[in-house]
C-alpha cells in the first residue's frame, strides 16, 4: 500500500492541515532546458492555490508535470494525490486518478458541438457531473449546445473547457491562464464558477497573469521565479505586500 510521505518539515509546506496534493522536489525539463528546479509545495483539499510568477517562471511547466503530460520530462521528484503516487503515471492514468488540466489554448475539439465535446469527455469512466448539471452551471453552454465548440467566443470556450473537465470525476482542477483575453464581466463569471466548484470540494491550482484577480480568489499562493519557489503562504499576505508583488509579479 502506498503511503503519502510527510512533507511537513519542508520550508515551503503549509503546517496547519494534511496535504491533499503534494509536490516534492520536482525537477522538469524541456529537452536540455532545466525549467522547474526542485520545487516542493502542498495543496489542501478544497483549496484554491494561485501559482504565480513572471513569464518563464515555470508555472505552466509545473501544471503539465503534475498532470503527467509527455512534455515536460519530470526527471526527479514525486507527486502525490490523496495517498496515491502520480509521478510514475502516464497522463491518462493521472486523469483517471482525478487530475484535470485545462490548458491555456483550451483544446476544444474542432468539428464537434458543445454537447459532443462534453459527451466525448464521458465516453469512459470515471464520469463526473451530468451534462444537465453542467448546463445549470453554464447556461450559455446550454443555449449553444448544438453550436460547434470552436466557434464560441473566448469566454464561452473557457466555460466549455472547464465544463469538459468537470464532466469527469475529478479531484484537482489545474487551470492555465483562464482569464486570458477575456472581458472583466466574463472573468467575473469564471470566478463565480470557481467558487461554486470549491463549494463542491474540488481542489484548484490556478495559473494566471492577472495576479490580483487570482489572489483575490485564492486561499494561498505559491510564487515561482526562474523555476524555484520564492514564496509559499496566504494569498492575502501577497496582496498586502507591495514589495513582494513588485519584485516577483511586477504589480
């Protein structure tokens, strides 16, 4: 039986609750490029964690490594989810274990309607939210259920990408730049959705260049700089620390 290691003594780990998702000494590469340089952090169940940093800090690489994508190569370290080791898994195995990655480009499947994109996500177990329940969460998608997914607006495509993730039975939602290119009113809708998702007990890691909006939503924040962690603590602490934001987030 796999037993999740105790990371509580590491300098970057939260000390108040057991971890639900643990990343330990992760190193990840694109070819010879050393991008993520031995990072360790915990995420607690039902928490929203903002993973922040300047462009090139290693945020997307971290999400992709957690999701066990073929690229980057995770050459060292461990990832544990709810007592289960993910680091030796392939991406489809990590997905079956409860990891859902919504990439920056959303990856809506051309030629399929909104509903067909959702149905395809449920073609094999484990199945998550019903399509009717997803339409309750995203009424715009219900209105456009017969429309080809790639012809939706940017905000609607983001809703579809999140809905498609929830169509699976997931434990952790990994969101890469969900607000990019969206009008503030649409960002408000996405944030409302993420709060509702949190109420359902789903854990979220949010990578976002709009750091202030992400911090206002998140419980905690991890800040990366050139592939290393420079801050791990409460989101409110980052919002209150102008020097920290100026140095690592340029805000």
